[in-house]
C-alpha cells in the first residue's frame, strides 16, 4: 500500500509505503486534545516506509513523562500528522491527513476506552480495550 497526504495548508507533505501494521481509533485524553474532542483515527505504518516529501515538521514531546510519544505537526497550520513512540518500529499516521481518507478503510479496534466520552461512537462489532491491548 502506498499513501500520500499532508497538512491543511500544504506546507508538509508525506509519503508512506507498506502494509499498515494496525488501524484503530484511540479515545485517550491526549488524542481528544489533538482532535478537538473526537477519537483519533490512526494507522501504524512501517517506519522505514514513511518520509516527508515537503517541509519539516515541528515536534513536541511532554517533558513530564518518562517515555513520551513525539508528536509531529505543521508549524504553520497546526495539523497533527502523526506520532513516534519509543520502541515502536512504526509511524503513527493520522487518517485525517491522507489525501484519500477512504484508504484508511475501518479501524480494527478501539483503544483507551477508559477515557471515552459519552458522545464518542464505537461500532458494535469493533473489539475494544480499556488501554492498550496485550501483544
């Protein structure tokens, strides 16, 4: 699979190749901040297949956590492109940044449902996990 996408203003563009390792929707409180309140739709793409084709992202990692994720976003318009988690050999790509979001398909699971809000919808047949599923 090959996908392309970028930020709202066009300053950042990326390409990602490889089969998604996982597709999901995250309900964690941190993702709610990034999305404006909704669950975050994401896909894990092989790290070696992800690259920025235009521009360089700004990065942010919380300083109060021992092993925080690093969030990458456009410094101009603020669009959150994705995240990198220490020890995870994948780029956590945000589905809303795809040029063709239908390439996302559907999530395979819902995670961090312990932070789910009453207005969040989870499809009935979708496997759910209060936190991260066990590997």
